[in-house]
């Protein structure tokens, strides 16, 4: 006997004679409905509770890759269907990337430097790199991956002759193991990737496995395979064998958030802790809806104590009587449903726990100021929340600098690379060194998450400028940024001489007027008309 029979929700077979009875047919329909709902609930429970681990087991202190992928899949499903999870994922992405990002190299080919900015621009504006990592849509998707998976792996495929670099995302479920340096778990060396491919003419997919080095791991000796025979795909090389057909190597950068376990090799998604409370809030609202629906179905109320037989007869007439028929009874009243004690707002603590898990105020998460009632409350972030998202922006800035630094190194290392310098070795790492004035520093700038008060900003900059401790060019840069002036870079160039020194606007205007007057005199005009 199965669980449905045990619970009494699967009735024995109904004979033809019984099926003819309307009451039996109605009861059978109700049983079918309950059976469907129970089977649906059991299926959901099986999906959510699959693979329970024993508390205190090793998988709790250092969760396995399989456990993390299972949890990530549940969060990913929830963030696509549960309204609170959808909102949390979208708002977090908007706070991190909504204002955009600016990436600038210190050296632009002026004042005896090489044009590192050209390398950065080409790297960022490559169509494939834009679609995979650097474009607006790609950045939003990757921040969503951190919300769901907690891990993002970005491979760097290199053209060994020209140094061109393609960045592509490797799915989290394909990176099955992280190999760290012997005796130092904080330094990753290789990422083991296991994936499937099906080429043209293949009847079945092929399962492939290979090791990719970490982005900053570049040992002097680079073996073609590991001790277990797994191929190692070094950047700029082509490997065959072990089922690999001209597989190109790549260096991998690992972004992770919310590190788990004592070893902290893997991350866990931002939405993992929020998921159970998001479903609790959803279930609470569904229960409230069911109660409202039930109360709304009560159309009439019968009361009285004198004649119970008459009350029963009246109730039967109300149940079976035709539409428009007359019902006799005492104290028959039209029902006005009372919803006291059923308040959907009582579920707000569930939503608050979701907000706490994802780092968002409940007013922002639900897009509802609630009892506070003030619009500003629903739109303003408190300091801890703002710092949380600024921290996430610094995580992405760290990746940008590492990825661009790798591209710059390839531009130096490649025989046809456009940058000239040398590669120095520091243990198992290599760095690009320039012998001229070229500076490889990269500045990654995010605009403020919240709009600052312009009056306060201008007053602060005026006071800073009055101290004569801040370069005037930097003051002008900050003013243009505060007012969100388009073409700020062009304006700055207009007020900068060939030596990179600031030209005050008044001086620039006077020089321009003097030049215009000289040009007018040279062309036979009247300089006084200009001056």
C-alpha cells in the first residue's frame, strides 16, 4: 500500500453503479484533486530535500561541488519564479552596475609613454568580450550568477602571436575541482573542467576533462599533462588527445562570494539564505488568499434556536434549491464576511528576513514603504547597505584590473604585441615591466550608488580647492563628474597643455581670443572686432 492509500487519499475502484450516484462522483472528483495536490507537494519536497547531509559531517565544513551545484540550481530556479527572489536579484544587479563603470589606463601614449589605453579599449570593445563579460547585459548576467551560484569562472584564451585575448565564461557546474598550491590552500593553481561536446557528425556527446591554470599561475616548467594523465591546457597552446580535438588553453579567473567551509575554495550564492524565507512569505500570502476566498463564498447565514428541524430544512433548500427560488426559515441573513485577524501585512517579518539575507532593506525589496509611509525611506539606502554594494563593486574592480593586467602582459610577451617591455619572473608568477615612463596602472571607477547633494559636493570641492593642496585638474574632473557632464574627457583635454599641466579656463579663453585676433589680422580683417 502506497502513501496515498495510507493517508486515505486514493479510493478503491468505483463500480459503474456507484459512479452513477452524483454524491459518489462528487466525492471521487474531490479525491482526485487532493491526490494531484499531494503528488505535486511530494515532488517539490523531493526536489528541495534531495541529498540531505548529516549535521557535522565533512560536507558541512567543506561542502562538495555536487552539493553546491545542487543548492545553486535551487536558488536559480527560485530567482526566476519567486517574486521576492526575482526582485532581490534585479535590485542587487542594478545597485552594482546601474551607474556603469569607467576603466582608464594611466598611460595613453603621451609624455613618452606607450598607449596602454589603446590595449584596454580594444580588449573591452571586442564584440565577443562584450557579449561574454564586459557588455552591460553580460555584467548584469554575471552578477546574477553570483546571486545564484556564488562562483563565476572566466577563462582567458590568448593569441600567442599578437597577444589578443578572448574572455569567456565557464559554467560553474563544469569546474568540478580546484587544485591549490601544496601546503597553501589560499593559492589556486589549476581548475579541473569536465564538460560535454557534440560535434557535427557525432551521434552522442563526448565527455571531456582538462586542467586550466589560474590566471596568475605561470610556472617556468609547464607539463602537458598531470600525474593522472589529465591534459593541461596552457594559454596560447593547442592540445590534442584524450578526446580533445585541437583544444586551446586558457587562464582562469575565479570570482567567488560568501566563501563556504573552512577551506573556502568555493563560494555560495547571495540568494541561498533568502530562499526558504521567500517561499515562507509566498506560502503565507497564499494561505491568506485561501481564507479570503473561503469567506467570500459564504453568501448567507442561518441562525436560530427554536426549531432545529426547520433550520435543517431551510439549509437543505438553500443548498439544493433552484436559482431564484424562495427559501423559508428564521433569521436568514445576507453574510458580510469578517476579515478581522487575517492580515497579509503580518507576513512582513518573512520579507524582512529575505531582505536581511540579500542585504536589502525590506522597503527596497518589496518596493513598498510600508508603515513608515515616507517615499524617501523606500528609496534611500542606509550606510551598511551602501558599503555592502560598494564592496561588491570593488570585487569586480579587482577582476577588471587582473584581467586587463593579463591582457597587457600578453601584449608585451607576444612577438607581434603592440607594447614593448620585458617579462620578469616572481616565483610561479610573471609580470610585465616597462623600461620607459609607461605605467601599467588601471583605474576602475564606479559612480556613487546614491546621488549626492550637488550643493554639498560643490561646497566641499570649493573648500578643497581653496587649500591649494588638490591639483586644479582633479578639481575640474570631480566637478564635471558631479554634474554628469557628457564629453568630460574632451573638456579636460581642452584645458590641458602638452605637458599635462592644467590651463585655467580664463587663460584658455584669452589665448583663444588672441589667436583669433591674430588670425583676423593675418587675413586682412579687423582684430578689434574680436577683442
